[in-house]
C-alpha cells in the first residue's frame, strides 16, 4: 500500500473568517480549482458535511466522498467515507489569526492508496500538487476579500 503525508503552510492577506468561508463553500471550489470537475454537497448535519468530489488526478477521473467537520472560526477536519482510488484521505485546515486582515493557514493531509503507488506519484503530490492547490485558495481568497 502506498501512502503520502504532507503539511503545507502559507499566509493569506484576508481575515480568518473570510478564508474560512472560502474553504467551506464546497460547491464553489470548481470555480477556482480546475482539477475539480464537480463537487456535490450530499448531506449537512450541524457542522458536519458529506461532500462528493469528482477530480482528474494524473489523467484519471476519480470520485471520492469525505465527511468534513467545520469548527468555526479556525478549523475544518475531514476523513474519507468512500473512494475508488484512495484507501485513506484525512486531514485538516487550521487557520490562525495573525491580525484583523491576515491569516496563517496550515493544511495537513494524509492519504493511503490500496495499491502500491510509485514514489513519483507521491512526490508529485507533495512537491507540486499541494503547493499549487494552496496557491489557488490564496488567490481566490485575496481576489474576493484582500
């Protein structure tokens, strides 16, 4: 079984509550993350959301469903409910207010795959895909609220 663990940090020039809105408005994610074909909010129960994602990953269409728990104003955690490419997908967003208009963002991700995944794929995730994803969120947040 292949696995990947990554932590990425950045600073965004928007208030923490505005960045929280960006990361929890799941159905709007395809507007600024081109790799996402579709995001469907399946169920809401209190602060818990069940969300199905359809993405292109390394030229392959995959679908997976996460259970996300919003903990306003500064954290979102998730775990995999089902997926056709991953055995595990868990992690969290942690948002810390630096000042009224600046937020320190930490994104933690742990994934496991049912088959042996080549190290090149894991490296691509850690070195390219995650920083690109973080840059997309930062650009979206700062364009709307910066």
